C-alpha cells in the first residue's frame, strides 16, 4: 500500500519524444501554398521596382537638363513642338510642365471636393436612411457605375456637359474678350471636374458606405438610448467611427483621378494652359491639360528621344504623386488608430 502511494506522489517524467511532437506540423500542401504565395509576392515587388526604375531611368535626361524648371516653368506645347522638329544633332532637353501639373492638381482637387460633398451624403443615405427595399438596388447601381470604362464617361461629358457649358455659361462677349488668351468652347476645367467627379464618385460612395456599415452597432444603439436623434447620431457618432474608411476611400478616389487620361483628354480641351485666378469665374471655363492626358495626346512624339524622355518625366511625376498619396494614407491611418476613434 505504501509503495502504491509513493508511486502516486512521485511525478512521472514525460518522454522527450512525446514533448517533441506536442506542436502539430502543418500539412505539406499548406506549406507548398505558403511558399508559392511568398514567391509571387517577391516577384510582384520586383516587378513594381523594375517598372519604377524603367520609368525614372527614361526620364533622367529631361529631368537632369531641366532640373526644378520642369516643375516651375511652362511652355510645354511650344517646347514639345520644337523638340519634335529639332534635328538629332541639336536635341531640346529642357521642358516645363507647370501647366500640366497645375491642370492635374486643379481637376483632381475640384473633383474631390465635389465628390466628397455629394458622395458622403449619398453614402449616409444608402446605409442609414434609405428604406430596406431600395438599399440593395442603389448599392448595385453604384458598384455598376464604378465599373463603367472611363471613355464612356468622356463621351457622355463631351455630348452633354461640354455643350451645356458652351451654351449657358459662355457668351459671345466673353469669348471675344478672352480670345487673345484662350478659346472658350465648352471644353474646360469645369467640364473636367464634373466628368471626373462622376467617375470617382461611385468608388468613394462604395468605400464610404462600407466604412459606415462597419461602424460598431453598439455605438449607434448607445447613442439612441441616451436620447440623441438619428441624424445627430450619424454626425457625431457614426461618421467619426467610420472616418478611417472614408479617408481611405477619398485617397483611392484621388489616385484614380490623378491617373485618368482618356476622359479628361476629351472634355478639358487638351491645351497646356495655366488658368489665371485673376480672371474670376472664367478661371473654370479655361481649357487645361493634365499629366496623364499629355502622355496620351503627345504619344506620337515617342519616336524622338527628347520627347520620349519628356513624356516619361510626366510619368515619373505621376508615379511620385501616387507614392506620396500612399504614404499619406499610411500616416493618416496611423494617426486615426492612435486616436482610437476609428479603431473598431
């Protein structure tokens, strides 16, 4: 009896072989899939860096010759024409893309303001106010609009927006007064802003709606239980909780707007003109051209080395802008998580 008790009190030593196999091994198929995904990720990263290196290396001759004047000086159309007609022994390497950069910034900023103002209201209506029987068709329509090719938006803008601006906003007196500066025919910055906001609006609405929908339900229930109205709950509780996704949607829409070429080439006039705010509201009726549209419109100059390098320089500016937008989105997301308002 004592031997039995002693054997019970003595702790049993676990076999090293048993403890070695306590952690289950991953299946062989799972290991293979992980290795394949890792390989694809590495290849994708290498491809992205290769594209960046290729674009920047092609742009080096113009960027090196122009320096900061490429960003802060104008005269793109005249210089591009001279570079195209110049001989191989006297190439033109100094370009100025200020009107193109200004056109890109103005069109994108105006479209974002227009899109954010009406798109956020549309997202709030769909997710919080819209009747249940109408919500699903509206969301399907918004996602369908986001999938329409950009050339269709450009064609619709060219057939509807441009004639409307030319008929109702541009008078004969205004055209004669501005004829020495630029031709006002309806293709303008305003037309570009309207068409661009129509393009990026569905993307922003879809992402903002998903962010509003993913806001914790307990926030809304607690707010309503405390006596706040539904509208005040949306403004003070739901939107701050969803601002992370809303900001991400705005940045994604900005990236789509900056890289748009075909639609803006059709409705903005495709003239490397720098609008003058001193002209008043006529500022919005002047033609412009964006960086992406320039690459499409001047693609015939790729056969000339200087023109090719200039177009790749425009692409480098677009590439740098997209990188900065990505970094900005990371910074904003980090600040929002630290604040805790959108850390669901």
